[in-house]
């Protein structure tokens, strides 16, 4: 359970960083 939650948080963090990088590149 903890491992799944940790993995989900890691994927969410990567998604946020990716979106942030894309927004930063566009603006």
C-alpha cells in the first residue's frame, strides 16, 4: 500500500515538473 502511494506521488511529481517545464518554455 505504501509503495503504491509513494509511486503514485512520484509519478504525480514528474507530471507536475513536466507541465511546469512546458509552461516555462512556452512563456
